[in-house]
C-alpha cells in the first residue's frame, strides 16, 4: 500500500510534457510477486539462522544460568554487524541523495543568461494549416504586432529553436580572416529569430544592435510563383533571375560573446563577415551587426556554445516558430488572452506548448528531479530501516542485560551512568557504520559524477550534513532503550530470570 501511494505521489509532482511520462503507478502483479517472494525468502533465511543457533545451546548449563545467556555472544556480534551494515548503506544512500538534490538545486538556481520571470512561450506552425511561406511570414508579423497591443504585454519575440528543450541546430561556418585548424569545431549553434527577440528574453546586447524589420530579405512573392509555369524555360529563367536579385540583398547576423571572442579575440566583431559552409571558396557574405551576452541554448547542463542568430524573415521563410511574450502581469493570466487573440486572427491555427519559461525549465529538469526524488525516498526508507534495526538490537541488549543493570543500580549507579552505558554502545555502532559509509561514498560516488552539476562527488558539505543527520537520528533510536534501561527497578531486576 505504501509503495502504491509513493508511486502515485512521485508521478503527481513530476512535470508532464507534450507526451505523458511512460511510467504508470498501477500495481504490477509480476513486480508484487517478485518482491513478495524476496521478502519471504529474506524472512525465512534471517529467521532460520537464530533458530538454528538456539538448537545448539547446552541444556544443562542453560537451565543453571540466566535466560539472557541462551543467545551466544557470537550471535550478538552478528546482530550488531548487521546494524553497522545498515548504517553504512543508509549513509551511502543519504550522501547520494544529498548530491542529487544539491545538483538539482544548482541547476534550478543557475542563471541561463536571460530573465525567466514573467515570460511566456508557445509554439505555432501555420504551414501545417496550408500557409505558404509568404503568408506565414505575414502572419507572424501581424501576430507579433497584435500581441504587443494586449494589456500587460511588454514585448514579443519569435525564434525557431525552442530554448532549453533539448533541441539544437548547428552549421559549419567559414569566418573571414580566420584560418581553421585540422579537426577544429567550426559549427556554431544556430537559431533563427525575429525583431525584439533579445529584448523580450532579457538578453543584453554587448555591442551593435538587434535585428530590424528593414533587415528582412524579400522573397519571391507567392502570387508571382503561382503565375509561373515551371515547364516553360522562360518562366524558370525569370524565377532564377528574381531569386538572384533577392539573394544579392545584404545578409545580417548576430553572434554571442563566445563566438566573437573565439574568432576575433579582443577585437570588435561588428562589421566582420562569415558564411555557411566549410569548403574552400565559401562566400563570407553575412555581416555581423550585433553581439549579445552568452546564454543557454539546449539544456542547463551544457557549456555555453558559440551561437549565431539569423533574421527569421531573411532566412528563407518561416514554418514552425516559438513565440516569447514578456508581461508585467501574472504570466498564467495571459494564457486566455493569447489564445483569444490567435483565435481572432485564425480560428483554425492550434497553439501548443503554451507555458511559462519557469515551467519550461522545470520540464527540462525532469530527469534530474526524478533521480533526486527517488534517491531521497530510498535514502529515507533505508535510514528508517537502519534505525528500526538499531532500536531492535539495543532494546534486545537492554533486556538481556536487565539483571546486570539492576546490580549496577543497586550498587549505586546513577541513571545517567546507565544511559551512557547504552549510548556508548549505540555511538560505537553508528560511528563504525558511518566511518565505513564515508569511505564507501568516497570510493563509489565518482561513478555518479556525470549526473552531478556544480558539486564534486566527494562534496564535504554534503558528506558532513548526511553524516550528522544519520548520527542524530541513530542517537534518538538508541536513546529510547537507554531511557528504558535507566528506569529499571533494581529489586525486580535482581529477581529477573
């Protein structure tokens, strides 16, 4: 029952993407049968060992001695060694949970290079609804200008690649005046964006300017294309001439700081040129008109890549695009207004993946969140089991030593002396288990290094906090039987058999 409840809870707090997570909380009979079988075998095995030990007791000496001596010292040491093993594994899991939770915290508080608050994003693709490239371009222009008139909207921008969605697009470039080396990575990541894109996201311009509507390179109008008969050589020649004229228009790009510094060092990138392609003779006909601050692109874990941004309307047309809307209101209040506005423009166009940028970041961390939550649950469960084991062993030890404790108290031992006698044994078990656990963590946590972010596998703070938590809980578990021992009545204890 607890497992079913925990599964449902874990899935309920996980963000759901466009497609549901391929995980179900429905009880599985095969899993249940397997775990039931393992549990029964474990119970039989660990119940059989002490049962077999009890059959080897010497009857004559046992009848003469006190009841507590029926169990051998070897059996007691075995029980204590199991407690040490539980403490070791619990500490190892707690340290792992602390590392995963710390990595998730570091990722969530990481500055992606743009302002995520009060930012909405959604996706559209008019081409799927029969729009040609000219009509699609005009639709996005009208959409941007219409959304900017809504109350509470500060600015609107569009971009082809959705940020922090695991998507990427790159292309080989040739940079004017830069001689590439053999095997050098000459493929920056590319995004196609519209005017006001950087202002909307809050990515500062370091030098130069943003794209302007006047930067757009015109395309051959669809009306002219529809009148051309491409089976006729004259019409084909006319189309090629029109394309050639339009391709001769100036081409512009914006790059990030990493691109500018990589290829131009401390010199200015404004006015420098590059072109797409890596073959000799590649035309470097794209002029850099702006440099923006570095920002994340595909995931929060990535190193900042070299980035190139092209004007959306100059890049040969538009299809599926992502719209970013900056508001000074609660972002969730804008969802209905956005949908109504688009429905008023074209009721057949679907709006999908409408969410805040903070929600987008949460979705991008779904794997990290799942690992952190599961490791935390495993660590807590393991710690509870270890404390139950510790309490059981110490409670049994106290019961076994009842007569001894009674004699000590009859001879003048104080309650604090009895408590310390039990707690000393508790702290010894926990100390040995914790020491082994720390060593095991140092040896084993390097295998999860690729899953960590902003933390070393042997992060001293995480190890120290996990160890202190475990020792504190263990001390509490041991303190209860210690208090019980201190309340033993010496007269009754001396008569205890």
